[in-house]
C-alpha cells in the first residue's frame, strides 16, 4: 500500500515549493509589454529585489536559469585571457568555473574538497602570490547546494582588503538568497548572482546579477548583447530591462513572492525562519546519527547552509530511503550531487534535503517524520528522540 | 517569531484539503449547459459516485451543503405526522433531527451521549415497542464529526431485520464517505446522505442522496420541487439532474476527485490509507496521553472514525494549542463542537483533528510534529515517544 | 476547415462568461469555516450584495441554483392553501409557479404569451376581483430568459397600491440583476430572487433571496430548516448564513465579482454598459431582419431585456446557425427555450444570444460578426449594414 | 462611459493571447528536475517541436526570449571576424544584426526598407561578389513583426544554391512559427530561431534554435557554455537540455500548446486558420482604406505576414485609435515599431494588429468591429462594407 496520496512535497534543493499565491499570479492573460500594468509594476520590482540582496548597487534581470546568470556575470567581468581565482567547495563553484573558462578566462581553481568551506588562509596565500594582480575576479559560492557548506564571505573580503588586492569579489547566492543572511554591500561583494526558484519561491526561469559601481566600471567591451548588464540595469526603454520581450508571467510571480516576503516581516524574518527550521532538522539528523549510519556532510553547524542539508547513509540506503519516502509518503528528497560518480554504487549513499523558501514548521516536521518511518521500514538503524528534538527547536518559535 | 510561512494546512473536520488537480479542474470557462463537454461528462459521473457509495441504487445530486442533503433526504421520506427515530451520538444526528422536525415529523430521539456509539440493545428496545410500525425512518450518522464516534450500521440493519421492522434505515455519511469503509447495499442502508467537501475532496456546494427502490417507493407526495429526488435520479432532460442550472464548476471538480480515487486504486485503497493514517495519529495521541492531559474522546479504537479525532486537554489548553499551531506552525486544527457550550470556558478544553481526504503520510506527521512543539512551547505535559510511535505505524505501509 | 480554435465564447443566457479574476479567486486552498479570512470577508459581502439589489432590506444566501432560490422564496412566503397569482410571460414564470404549487399553494396563472409583457390592466382586473385578499403573493419575472421580455415592475406595484391589495410582490431577477436597472426598494418589491451565474459573473451554485420587513413578517411557520431565511439574514453564528457549511470557493468568487462591479464605477455603470451593448446588438438584428428572415421575439425595444435577446429564423436555420458559429467560429449561442416543443422541427427556428455579465464591446462585435458569417455561409438572407450599425452604437461610448 | 469591462483582448504582435489550457498547465507544483513527470515529458516534447518546425534536424531549447535565441544562434555559428550578410526588411533583422556584431562578426547589411521584402537579385549580387566565401552566414527574418513583410525563404536558398555559396542560411521565425507556412528542411534552412510567445501560445521565456548537421559541423569553439547548442540538442543528462535547471512550468505550458496544435489537426490546419483570418482582416483593411486614410504597410497580399499586419493612418490617428479601442472596447492593438522615431509625432500614425496564435473567428471579427467603432467615434473616414467583407471571408471556412 501507499500513503502518498495527498499533497506532494518536493524537498529537493530547488526548485522549492511554489506558493499558491505565486502560481495564481502567473495565471493571467498576457499583458501589453509596451505600457500598462506590467510596465508600471516592474518599476517597483527592482528596488524590492535589491532590498532582498541588501545592496544599493545595480540589478540586472535575465530570462535564464542560474547557469545563465553565471554566464551573465562572467561576461560582464572578464575578458579572454583574464585570470580568475575560483575557491571551490563543491560542484557548483566548479560549474561556474567552467563557464568562465569557456569565455576564455585562465582559471586558477583551489579545491577545498566536499566537506569543508573555503580555507581563508589558503585563499590569502594564493592572492598574495598574485603580486601582479593578474587575478581579476575571486569567485565563490555562498552556499554550495551539493555539499551544503556555507562560506565566510566577509572573511574573503577581509583577505582582499588586507592584501589591497583589486580583484572583484563575485559570489553565487543562488541557493542562499532569501534564505541565509547575506549582506551584499556591507560584506563588500562586487558581483552577486541569484535565481528565482529557491528562496525567491518563483518557478525557474529568472536569473539575477547584482553589481556595484566598481564592477560596472570594469565591464569589458566583449560583453555580448544579451548578457550586457548595462541596459538591463539602466534601461532607456522598458524592453531593455530584459534584453527584448519581458518574461511577463514570471515577473508577476516574482512580484507576489516579494510581497510575501514583505508581509512576513521582511528579509530578516525570512532568515530567522530558515535558521530555526534548519536547526530543527539538524537536531533530528544529529539524534538519528547517534544510533545509526546517518551523517550530515558538514559537521560544524556554523558552516552549514540553512537552505539544504547534504547527508549520507551507508550502502545504498540513501537511494532506498529516497524511494521509500516518495512512494510511500509523498515526500521527494534530493539526490546526492557531486559526492560520487553519478550512477555508481557509492552515489546511492547520499541524499539531500531542501528546507528553503515556502516552508513552515508542519512541512519540516512532516518531512522528518516520514524519514523516521523510512528508517523503520527499511531497517536502517537510527538514534531515538530525533523527532522530539526537532519539535523542541520548533517550540522555541 | 513565527514559523507559519509556508503552505497552510487545514486539518479541520471539513472542508478538507483541496487537491491542486481539483482546483485546476474548476479553473475553466463556463460550459454550455445544454450540450457538449459538461453534459457528456455528467453521464459518467453518476455511476462513479454510486461506486464510491457501494450501491446499485439511485443517486440524486443537489446544489447544497450537507444540511441541504439532510433536508432532501427527509423531504423524500417522511410526511407531516410521520414518526422518526433518531439515534443520536453527537451534534450532527441532533441537527438532522431538527430538519425532520421542521418538516412536521414526530421525533423520537435516543441520546447516547457524546462519548458512545449507538447501543443496539436500546435501539432494539425502542423499535420492538413500536408494534404499530409508526416509526417510518430510523436515522443515524455513520460518523459523528463532533464526537468522532463510529456507529455500527450493519448492526442497526440486523436489529431491524430481526424485528421485521419496515422503517427505512437512513444514514448520514457526510464525514465518512470515501474515508471509512461503508457498504450501502451490503449493509442494507435505504437512504444515505453525503457531501462533497470531506472525503470527496471537492469544495463545499454539492450534497448527495443515495436511495434504494424501497425508499423510492415510499416517497411522499409532499416532496418539494427542489428536493424531489425522482427527476434528479432519472432525468428526462439534463437540467433535471440538478433541478435547474447545473453546478458547472463543482461538477468538473468532482469528476477530477473521482478520477484521483480511481487512480489511487479505488475506494478500498482510499479506505486503507485513511485507516493507516488514523492509526498513526492515534498512536501519537495515546503516547502523549500517557504523560499528560490529552485524551481521545472515544476510548475504543474500534469505535473511532478514520476521518476525524475529537480530543480534550485540560483548562483552556485546547484553544491555546490550536492558536499556537496556527500562528507558529501554519496548521489549523478544528474547534471542539458540541462538547460544551460555545464560548464557555469548558469549550476551550476541546479540539479536533481532521485526517480525511487529500492527506498523506508527511502531512499527518507534520501535523503531529507541530502539536508536540505546541505542547512543549505551552508547557502542556505529554508522554514520550509519540512521534516515533506514529512513524512506526506509517512504516507499515 | 474550422476557425474556432481560440478562446471559446459562451453567449448563452447564462451561465455567462466567467472573468479570469473570478476563477482565480476560486483557485485557493480551503479556508477555515469557523474564523479567519472567510468569516471576515462574508461580513462585507452582504451589504455589497444588497447595494447591487438596491435594497436596505434583508438578504439570504443559499447554496442552490435559481430554482432553489425560487423554492426558498416560496417556502418563506406561502403556506399550503394560500393563493398565488402568477403573471406569466414565458417559461420561467411558469417554472416558478410549479414550485409554489408543489408547496401546496393554489395557483392562479395568467399567461401573457411568449411575445408580450404583463398586461397591467389584466393583472389589475384579476387583483381587483380578489376582494377577499386570498391572493397572498403576486409573482412575476423581471426578465424572462426564454422570451427576453422585460416586465414593468413599478407598474405592478402601482396596481397593487391602487387597489390597496396586501399581496406580496415577488420578482425573479435571476437574469436581470446587475444587468437591467432594478430598484428593489424604490419599486416596492417585497421579495426578489437572484442567482450568481448571470450578471454576477460567478459560477452557478449560489442563489439569493432579498426580502423586506413586510415579507419577513408574513413568514409561515412551515418554512423548512434549509429554506428558512431568518437565520441566514440575521445569523447568530457564521454557519447560519448558509444553513450549514459555507460555500467557501463561491464566496470568494462572488467577492471578486462584486469588486469588479465597484471598480467599473458601480451598478449604474454596469447597467449603462449592458444597455449600450444590447442596443448595438439590436441595431444589427434590426438591419439583418430588413433583408431576411431574422426577427427579434420582442418587437418593442422598450420591452426588451438587456441581458438576452430571443430571436427566430425560418425553417431549421436557428439550429443551423448555432451549429455553424460554434463549429466554425468558436461562438456558442443559446437554444430557443419554451418557444416550441423541444425536439420538434419548429424548435429549430429559434435561438437566443446572451449579452450579460463580463462582456465588452469587442466580444459583442465578435459575436455579431460571425453571425453574419454564418448567414453568408448558410445562404440565409440578411439585410446590409448590420455590423456597421452595431459599430456605430458602440461608437457612442 | 466605457464598454471595456469584459475579457481584455491583447492583439499586439506578441505575446499573443494565452489559452486557458496553457495557463492551467503552468498552475502546478514544482516538479522534481531529476526524474519523474517532467523528465518523462520532455523526451516527447522535442520531437513535437521539430515537427512544428518541419525539420528532422536538431533542436536546442533556451530559457531566453527571442533576443536570447538570436544570440544563441549567432554564438554557435560565427567566430569573431567572420563576415555575416544581413538582409534587412525591418527592425528585427537589424536587431539580430547587432547581436552578431557584438560577438565580433563583420556585418554586411543590405537594407530593403520598411515596406518591401528582400530583393533576391540584390542578395544574389552581394553573394556573387563574395567570391572568397568570406560570408559565413546569410541572415534574414521570415516575418518582420515591425513591417509585417514576409520574405521568400526558398528563394534565398535558391540563390545560394545557384551560386554554390556555402554560407549558412539563418532565418528568424520568431513571429511566423506555427502561423505562416515554413518548411525548414524542404526550404534548405540551416539555422532557424523561434520563441514561445507567439504562434506557440506560451508565455515569453523560451527560445528555440533549430539547426541541421551542416550548421552543427561549423560550430566555432568560441560558443559559450550557456549558448552551446550541442549538449542541449544531444544531452547526456537531463539538465543539459536547458544548460542547468529546467524551466519547469514553461515546459508544461509548451506541452499543452503543442497538444492543442495536434488536436486542431496539426500544423497545416493551424496555418490554414491563420491564413483565413489574416485574409479576413485584410478584406476589412482594404475596404476601410477605400474611403479613408487607412493603409496596410505591405501592399501586396502575397508578401504579407499571416501573424501581424502593420498599418498607418494620418496625423496622430494611429495612437488615437489604439487608445480608443483599449479604453472603450477592451482591445489592445500594437504600437507601430521601427516606422518612425519613437515618441515623434510621426510615430502616432502607425499601429499594428496581431492575429496570431490562440485566435479564432469571433475574436478577429470583434477586433475589426471595434476598430470600425473607433473610426466612427474619432471621426476618421473609412470606406463602407469592411466588416461584411471580413465576415464573407470567414464564411468560407
């Protein structure tokens, strides 16, 4: 039998659960793209986006996924032959690195493995060695969705400042924007990349690049028409916001999502909710791990993302658990990503749980509850008291 | 702070959670009501409804809520002056009784209190005393949503058969249809009343009356135009199905809900899911009650509804808990109903949890999880191991 | 080939075209029916409904179609044996008459045929003959959707006043509310019946009965539980508004529709739009009729409904035209109703065009345009200049 | 007063009217992007897209608007320094030219003005002069949405073949795909670019590049990560279809739109509908022009797009007419584009009417009808019989 018939719950690390209000906002007739409701609305959208990114800088909106936003950011910052330092803590920093490389940049990648954040000392050593300032950009992810590690972005800025290194600091916040605290201006980030489908609770299809005047001043002449961030950030005509036809329905969806953030009490309230929910999940993971094979990929809570937690079991139990909770309980967990060769037996150890966006206490407890059922059903040992531990964290609200 | 921002979860005893597919089915242009898609569809709807009700008898669909369906059933079965025996096990049997009374019936009500099912022996005594067969209808609810008790319908039929009493057996399945096992024909039920918004996962607005040939033969001439079940069950023209304009959007919604039941594996699969989920909830309630004030209203699991559980705490903790889980966790529980004077301090002890319709394992575990958080936050004592106990029942799936 | 692929356009005399906003308003999770958003909203809904009905009297909302609202009104005004005078101008007055009759009323029906309004002189004669005031209610439709005639409601009141006859004046505005000017209080109407699916642009499923203190004072004790308008109009508890579970989704739909009426500029603006659109349609019908068989059922424009126009062609051309515009052009017209025996060859002469509710100038011109195409394609003669004549009326806006 | 309250009708040259079914298809929970319904569906989507494009070649889907698809096509075909011949017949060919230029191509633009198609003789002369085959691509639009001219694509292929010129033939079908007949393979087109929001009836946000083996073989190494068409056309992993996260909701929308095309009878039926509707519109435009200032931009019907018609009036009557039909009648027409300096008095002469996608006979006749009303209301002279002329074309269906 199955107990899955009810609301499906997608707890992968993005796309996240779409709010009914956001879906309703997309359920509308096509608007005029030259004047009227759409044009009026977009004028107010950009400031609200910047507020979520905590920047007074510039914002360019792209019809693209996160990979497109990566390419947009790269196209506007490096020219062929420029050197780029990538501080890799998982698959996604590596992915962005490939985008830079395809644009002709010379890549210097420091790999911190799959369970650690950036080691600032090593980053400092590398930058200090670049006495000629050939490195034009230092690239990192805030949260790597594959490992669920969180990097110390202000620490990176401090390293650059200490060395007086002029490289741009470029951060991928695709999985962290509107989830983990992030302060673009206060932290001295020059370029930040994000997308719609995670903390912003909008279907995949919009990418965002935020940049400051310093980055703007370095824009190479090689930036392509579509990726050029200048007209998007300072359009003379409405269509320039989007380099052509506006993504009409997504924009109304994003407007609704931003309204929901405001109604919740603003971005700090959203951050606080995510932190509490993440801590509840970790309390359960910790307790289960005391009596069984479950381990969180990142041992130190201070280094963990509030958006997603990467986990491992033994044998093929990661995959078995995912299958069980989906088929029996209506919960879809994320596959492990970048931890082992896809399709290899090793890959079946891993899984991830997304806890970002439109998620509240009963959803989180429901996901944890049926994971415990899965352990029980599959004979995977687990420590006691996990759900109560999570419930107690929720009780602090 | 609040952890409620995410999908709201309405766990009251109806209306139940509406599936996205059902809502989508209602999101359509108005159809022609004389020919075409709507007319074609309704022809197949009625047999599927009967299959869910387990009857080869007749079905009449009303644009009405459950109270309307009560009145429809009453109008087609009794005339002014007829005697009706109501076997009351909570507020809803009493409510139906009032409807009969307003139509001029003479009511004989046996009240079995708020924590017990019908005592068949007492029912037998009452019927045996009716040697002149003045009682034209024996009326009961299958599940009373206020007390969450489940009555023994085949047992009632056996009493009538034993006595050779010709009264119609009329059962309210508003809260049990497509939740608890019910066999209209096999159990010898003559008239059954249901509604759209509970197990049938369709917004409130449709009421159903199922009846057999025996009941049809007794229809009084006093049945009103709107309530008359004959043209609705055997229409010569399409509009007669609905005594006028068809409830267009609800019908497409109901069609989708019936399709979902079929896709799950039919009504037996739906029953099995509800039973397992109810047992999981009870396991948690039982465990919590071992170390605190929580009590289920119906002590014997065999007498409990699979659709809703009525519970009590002490003091005003029922209301405090409801408020906490709604404001902090996004879960809405039901108020106690009919257990105490509305608005009285006593009323604040009670609450109910609906677990009917479009509900699966993670939803149930999520509701239970945040109830435990509520106990913790509010300082309400509770026994240990409740969530694990529920998870273990789910694991049997 | 077909040119029907595009937005279907349902121009039958109800249900009318559902606005996207109304459908969106129904696309929502089930709300709590004891407190919160739904309860808060309904408090404001009733005054807005009354404003549309132009009354300071009482309003009772029913989960029902128009036939249900008929029965509600009848149940609250007559007792078995009461005499009711029905002034019939088409199928719907006759229909209401049957509802009264089934409740035990003695019916006196004056039939004014299918092409004429009520003859006030004949009505006066009948009432004057009732010296004993046995007639308890005078019943008429404002607009009969079958004939599209409009009756002189203030004239009826004047007759009653002249005679000092105390009968209740009961008017069916199902097809005219929020379409044709109607002033319940100013015109001295005691009971008015309406429904959701025409001028109110909400799917079928809600019926309304408005009544004044005079009508309230005459309520018979025989009113049934479900139809009793007293608790619905003056509820002590929220559920009494609806005699049980609220029609949750329809209420949000109706709220949106009432907001749309307000945004248009209020009910007078809505009336003015319907009048202009009706006059545009009539200009075309008139011109076509100059050179072909088309005739409007009601010759005098002052007696025509603004909601629907009943038309006739010759032979089976009514049906042929309906089929052609639906299959080739995506427009669905209404069948003739009550003009000939259903299924008879004669019935194929007739058709009706609804022009009520969410309809604007391009929709009306589109319907007229493809009717002219249909004439052309089917070889039905038609006079010239019809579309230009309609366009000129629109140009007056 | 206004007669605009009803369904808004957007008759601009894209985005086109979104079908309810397409919007419903987007109204769904976020799907898993690694396996399940989305992944299964996309496998069938690509062949159906190719069928609409009439090619057995390759298809790459981009999250992008048409400008993004332009850049994708350009990135995969030219390297910096390559020469590109652009045959410009309006603003959009010029726009694509800028995209090529920004990628470093050397542009040779032949401008055929704003009222003429490509002159094949001049194209031949230019290509014949390129004896060294420096021209790597010949670029044109099938339909230019600004001028509404249609170019002779097979004629262009014939010129290239006659000269034995190896340049790629690259065609923009953004406004013509699924509207005007187009045969990618039969016409020898090497690269074709399209987008979702016009004939494909899906909100803006998807761009498409179709290419054959010849084009694939010439892909430069400079193609960027995001634009590289190879993994999108031949993905090893699902995410490669979209260069990262899939545009989940748009894909379900597109699936529905393709289903609607199939249900209509396939792409030929869609073409035939558009041709008939365009001819009906032209019949009205022609007739109005006989007695007033209205002129179609393209005089020869054989050279006109079936998707959009560019028109001119005198003085500022283009803008006045657009305003009138929107404010009074609920119809939104398109502004003139590229015909005069934006904001200049001259620009107010022009307007365009889109007649593409989800459009049927009553919609078209409705748009024409209220344009005639606008002429009347604004005192713009117009010839007689226009609407009847259009209706007669519709009657041929």
